[in-house]
């Protein structure tokens, strides 16, 4: 059974810092990996999707990398802003014809201090 | 930008009552999902729906749960007889195809008393 772990569980940084959030998964036979942002009491906003054949994806100040063989992904946030404060979730989808669902990590709660 | 919508945003119900949570997926999407998140816990998969039938369901999705796509736009989750442990945020999600992102709605907070 796929297990997804995110470290750290919480992170507090001053505005302007670059930071890295980590995600690890136990089954490397993934179809893709998706990073989400969740604001308190709200839904999930898709940030980046990395296919299993890709090494990284970039969107603005966000860069996500994927190392399937080691079962890891990182989300890099450059020049953090207070508006980046949220919980960041990674989720993996297995490379299986019947498994279409995502398995989520428990998230990293990020606070960017002004 | 198109988005997934869900109603109601908050539903309070008594134990044993039936509830229906409603979702309108993005219009050209073909795959539909329900997930839930109990307070303080991980987001969990409930069920996926494609081509007018359930394609996969988790062990959480027992006989008390059902899904329906009654028309071309709505996607509903019904819980027949709610239990206290059904209290959670329920998220609807949809995707257009196999290799594209999954888009989530804002969620319905279900409180069972």
C-alpha cells in the first residue's frame, strides 16, 4: 500500500526566504505526482503536476522536482511571501490501470512571517 | 477560469439522517471523484466515477454511500444514514483526462450531531 510522508509537518520562515518542502512515497511505480495548496477551511488548489517521465515542473516562484527511484519529490518556493502561508499537500497516483485515485500526504503547514 | 463548485458549503445533520452533497464538476471533464478529510487527518479517497459508473471505491465507501450523476452537470454523494464519524470535509474533484491535474471543489463541511 502506498504511503506518502511529508516533512516537516510545520515550517515558519521570514518573508523573502527560499524554502524546500519534502514529500516521500513508498511505491516508486507512480503515474504522476501533484502538489496542492490548502488554505484553512478551504478546498485544494492544484499547484503543479509532474508526470512519472518528468524530472521537474515550474510555475512562477514554484519548482517541483521528482526522483522516482528514491521515492522523493520536493517543492521549492522562491522569495516566499506572507500570502504563501498555507498547508502544502503532495499526492501520488500509482501506475496501475485500476488505481485512479490519489494518495495524499499529511501536508506541511507553512507560515511566512512579514 | 472554470471551477468545481459544491453545495452546500456547510451541512449539519442528526445521526441517522440522509444527506446529499452536491457538486458541479468542470463542464468538459470526464472523471469525477469524492474525497473526504476528517479534521486534522489526511485527505482520503472515497470513490471515482467514469462513463456513468463507479470505476473504483475505497473501503470507506460502504453500502451507506452512493453516487449519482443525474444529469449532464451534477454529481452527488448520498449518505443514507449518517454516523458521527462521517463528520468531515467532503471534496468533489474532476479531471478532463488521464494525464492532467485533478481539480478540487471548495468542499462541504458535514457535521453529524
